[in-house]
């Protein structure tokens, strides 16, 4: 991959925590559970290392990943690693989403699951992190210039992180409401919004609507997985709801495209994920092209960097090569994403300054 896509500052707005785990960590954790007799390692290894999966198989894999990862120390560890991995490839702003999980067998509640996530953010050490509206990260004011590393004189990277709590489509209205209430309680810890995700063939829009409405009334931002499979009625209801962003938008028909374009709702585009899960049959017919040409707001994202063996730099490189876009166009695309982030104007201003100083070094 070319150096410039890695060096370029980037904004990641659609990354699922448990889908972004390093393969090496997942295998290590699976091996330990295998030794304890909880799982059969050789069966699991095969599933983890498989590269082509249908959407249905992806959700089976997530169930397996959740067995492997849902305890405090692991949730903390994977959060730290995922943030550090994004920062290492110059992601300067990350919205990380995760589904708060109850695990009665170890006394885990949705709240304590999220406390483990926040613990992971606090544990980030290879870069400076700012994740709450007040805390400006590692004792560094948000508007101060990058800090020189005392040991080797190099500039330390800095990343802004915000959290989105996901409602899983398997959940009930009450469970979805619990997640929204938790998000409200955790605003001071960097939770800014709600995501609706999970297997798109499971669950009904009407089940989640009360919780999503409540979230919106309370001022949380909302992004919905929309049109990952064909479902006209649901797609139309989601567009009608008018969330701040949607993810995927793969299976739209003419009328829905028209509605989307007039609404100007930004779309989180996950190229590798869409191709791997066969939501889109080949990259040259991906709707990125149509939306990009129409100047519709869009942002390139990874979805599940671990599960789909990709990186955000990889997604930018793929778009540049598949659609014949140059360095400057890709840089602009990346910078435009700042407009759609769920953080305040101060963060937006600092990110724009960061991009503008990087632009000078682009050639
Ligand atoms: C819909 C997806 C997804 O929340 O446990 N998730 N939902 N479509 C997708 N496209 C492939 N990829 C991931 O992260 C994993 C969870 O995120 C959702 C699923 O609910 C999955 O179980 P967390 O951190």
C-alpha cells in the first residue's frame, strides 16, 4: 500500500469494537479458552482465519467472538489495542461503537461492560488520547500543539475518541431503552450517540423506534445500519426518521436513492465489508461512485477491521485505485468527514487545523 494513505490524517466513524480486534489477539484468547476446555481451539481457529464469509456467517462469527471476549480484562484490552491500532495509521478522530452486554455468569451488566471499555480508553499508552468532553487527554489541552516525546524527540500522535452505544437488532424495546439510558448516564465519559446494528434479517424497526425517539429527544446523535439487505419498508421508515447518519445503504431502489439524496443524510461507506459479505457483488458497481459524483455527504469506514482484515488506510487505497481518485481528492474526502462527526465545534476546529497543516506536507 502506498505511504501517503497511511500518512494522511483520517476520520473513522463506523468501527465496531468486537469486529476490530486483531486476529493475533483473538487467536491468543481462543487458545487460552481452548486450554481451559471452554471451546475446541482447532474448530475456532478455522472459523477465525477464514477470509470469505457471507453476511450470515459473519454474524455466527460475532457470536463466537463474544464468547471469547466478553469479560472485563478482555474488553479493556481490546479497546486499548483497537484505539492504538487506529492511531498508528493516523486516524485522528475515532467514533468507536459497541453493544453493551450483560453476562450474568460473571456478574457483568451493560454498565460494567461499558466501564471496562472506558478503562481501555484510559489504558491507551502509545498515543495521547482525548475522549471526554472535558478531559483533554493525557493532561494535554486539546488546542496545544503535538507534544515531543521526551525519550526520542519524535512527535507523539494524538487521537480523539468518542463512543456510540449499539442496540443489537435481537434486543427488546426494554433492552434498547436500557442502552439509551446508559448512554445518557455516560455522556461525561465520551458517549455521544446510539447505533442500531446487528443481523439485518432479525428484528423489526418498530421495536427500536421508542428507544431511538427517546435518544433523539435527549440530544443523543443517531446512526442506523440501513439497507444492508433488501427491506423497502424499513429503509423508508429509517429515512423518514431522519437520523444524523446511516451506515451501508447497499440495497436501495430508485425512490430510496431520491429520498436519501434530498435528505442529505451522510452515508458511512464500508467497501471491503460490503464486498466480503456480498451485499454488493463487485466494487465497480458500488454506490460510492454515484454518491461521490452527486457530491452526497459520505465517509469511508472499516466496519470490522479485524473480521474483514482491513484498515482505514486500506479502504482509502481501495477507493483511490478502484475509482481512479488522486491524492488530493482522497485527502479532501477524508477532511470532509469532519463535518459529520458527533463531537462539538471545538473538536471540529482543531481537526480542521490538523488537516490543514498536514495538507501542506502532502506533495
Ligand atoms: C450489522 C454489525 C456489522 O458491538 O460487540 N455489527 N451489524 N452489520 C454489520 N456488517 C458486517 N458488523 C458488526 O461489535 C460486534 C457487533 O457489531 C454489529 C453486530 O451486532 C456485532 O455482533 P460489538 O463491539
